[in-house]
C-alpha cells in the first residue's frame, strides 16, 4: 500500500514538474513577445518623430523660400525704382558738374 501511494505521489510530482516547466516556457515566450512589442512600438514612435522632423524641415524651407520671394519682389517693386532714380540723379549731377 505504501509503495502504491509513493508511486502515485511520484507521478503527481512528475506531472507538476512538467506543468511547471511548461509554464516557465510559456512565461519566457510571453516575456520575449512583450519585449518585441515594446521594441516595435518604440521604433514606430521614433519613425513618427523622424517624419515630423522631416516635415518641419520642409515647411521651414518652404517658409524661407516664400519669404525670400517676397523680399525680392519687395526689392524690385519698392526699392529698385529708388536706386534707379538716385543713380539717374547722380549721373545728372555729375554731368552738371562738368
């Protein structure tokens, strides 16, 4: 009777040991999956941040191009006639001096 009880306990111990090993393997698999998911989320966030930086750089370039265009337009429309008139006035003064 004692031997039968001992064998029963040993078989239950083996089952419990096998179940514990399977649980450890499953837990390790879940940990690896969790690490991979966190890594993928971090990479996605980094990619989004990088795309935002590229977009901001493009908008900055567009703004500076736009600003430069209007500066040139302002110069041509408003200041250029002043330079032409002053140059003509100076050339007239130089001619009058001779």
